C-alpha cells in the first residue's frame, strides 16, 4: 500500500514502514522541509513503485512484515540502486546494522529518534548523493559506472586509489576498517572489478595516473 505520492520527482523521498503513524509523521516532516515524500507500508509495493519513482533518498524500516528491510536492501543491491538508503529499527544490534550496510545502507537510526536527527541525516545523504552523481570524482578518471556509487563509496574509492589500507582509509573517513571493507566490496561489485589491481585500472583508465594516485602497494 502507498499514498501521498510525490509530484516533485527531483526531490522525492520514499518512506517504507509498516507503522502508519511513523509514515505519517515522517511524511509531514519531509513535506514541511520541501521534500516530496512517498510512503509505503511494505517492501513489495515500494519496489514496484520504483518503476515510476526515482527517489533521492529512501528511509527504510528493517523489520517489515513479509519481505524484511534487509530483503528490500538485497533487491535494491541487485538493481544497483544508487540513491542513499537510511535504515531504522526498534530492535537494533551491531550485526544487523553491519548487514544493512553490506547491502548498501548509508546510515542507521535506532527508534525512537528525534525528528531533527532524521531530517539532518536525510539532508546530508541527499546533498552527498547529488554531489556524487553530478559529475566526475575528483582525482579519478570519468570511468564507466561512477554514477552507481553512493557518496560514501566515492570517498572510500578515492582512499583506495591512493593506496590506503582499510585501516588508513577508515581513519581518514572516521569509519571502521570493517565498514571500509564492506564499501570496498560494494564498489568492486558495482564496477565489475575482479581484484584491487583491476579496480585501480578501471578508475584510472581514461587518463595516465598521476604519481599521487599510484598506490605503492595494494592492500
């Protein structure tokens, strides 16, 4: 089931939660802030709606009846869905959050959360996504598939191209080495890279690599 479909495709945000009260609250919040919210109470109706919607962000509950939030993320991953997905849950644990990120989630909020916290995350995710899809990645070639990468995946890719280890990249980006590893795997999958050397070849393929971007050793 879905309702309140957005007429502004360039500012569309999808909410997927079986709790109608949460959908209503987030819909009102996002509309006040100038977004075009579309709310869904189950995963299949949301996935079907992607034929007509191109959201700039998705807010997804992990514990949906039937097809779970993780199941939805898996479907989006298979579709190479590039828009940021913020996941939320009232039954959170670290393992679930890591699994969600493995399938492309960019952020995780535990219920209940402040409305301002969700709004801040949506704004940030949308800004990063729009910058990421606007053009080339600084310091890298205009390689095929760059539009498939999320903002965070692009940040990780720049670090990898500079030869940073997962630990070093994590320190630069303020995330854990495990999170870098997950993003790195997603980048390789999206770009069709067989290994780290192949990934470097792909992202530097359209021009000679500058000395600063040639890794001394591939981790």
